[in-house]
C-alpha cells in the first residue's frame, strides 16, 4: 500500500486541487491534513482515495506525520507548492527499492551541512571568524529539487516537500510533535537515531516544478537560526555514514 501525506492551510488553497489531482492517481490513499479549516473542502470530496483530516490543532508542517500510516509499505510526504510529474511515485519507489529492502529514505531536495574553511581571503576569513554553532543552517550545500542529480547521494537532511520512506521506518506523530516549521530537522534526527540514511534521489532538471507563494517557512523561520533548532541539527550533522558520497544498488551499508 502506498500512502501520501500532505498538510495545507487556507492561503495555499488555490494550488491544492492541482497537487491532489497530480498525486491521487499515483497512490492508494492521499491524506490531506486541513490545518485552520472547520470543514472538508467540497472540491476534494469526490476524489475517492483522498481522505480529508481536520486535526485537533494547527499542526502546520508536522501535519504530514499526523495521519495513521501503519498499513503503508511506502509513505510519501508532499507539499502544496510543488508541481509533481505523472511518474513521481513510480520512479521514487523504484529508486528507493533498487538500493535494498531497508535502511534508506529518499527525497529530491536535500542538504549537506558544511563548515567554512580557514582562509586569509577577506570574505572567507570573515565567514570563518563569524561562524558559530547556532548559525549552522546558513552553511549548507543544497541538492535542489529542480536541478539534475545523476546518482543517489547520501546527505544529512531531506526536505519533506518531495520525500519517500518505507512505512516501517516512518516516525510516529508523538516524536515529530513540537517540530512545527523544522520538521526536516526532526526527521533527519529520527533517521540518524534509527540508522536510516537520507538520500538525495536522482532526477533530471525540471522534473519537479514549483508554485511560488510569498509566505514560506524558510523566509519566516529557518533563516532566523533559532538556537533550539541549531542544537537539534548538531545531533546528526556531519555524522551520517557516507555523507556526500553516491550510493549504488550494490553498495554495502
């Protein structure tokens, strides 16, 4: 069974139906968590495999972990601001299963944390002097969802805008609760603590698209380098086995 989870809220409603129409035919069940809504959306009622869920509180992005997925073989986490191709689910499952029966999660937007190197170059020297543990989120090598990637590559952290996990590896809501606006960080910590390696999955440029909204978590929260988030990043940053290296189906863990 393949399940996809999506959390949304009213300002994103204009792009919700296109996302649902793209993903629903590819999965057995699509859970749509309706934060800040009081009733189900009529435009989704007639899509048979869509389950609308109104949570007990505003779960924000943690809503992707709110539904019960205990019966799932694979769980997808998606967002309401991306454009997903018709082969998104099929290709993602194939990429992950080619690497073995367990031990990996995959996604198409990812990060490797970095440290500034010492240099006498004025710009690099300033970066080195100013670097502090709390600013770790500012020093990342990104694997962007809209760029080409030739091989699956081990990373520190996967974004939950286009990600896949085996159902058996999926974290419980109780673990993710409290990580509103930094679910990617909390999920990376879960993976590290449970020996699940995050992989940036291969794709061609433009395979995934984007609908831009003015309000984003990155602009409103991530860029502010909240100390409690930085502290959680340090629990796994630079520690993932094989980070930065490509992985092949024959690779040993």
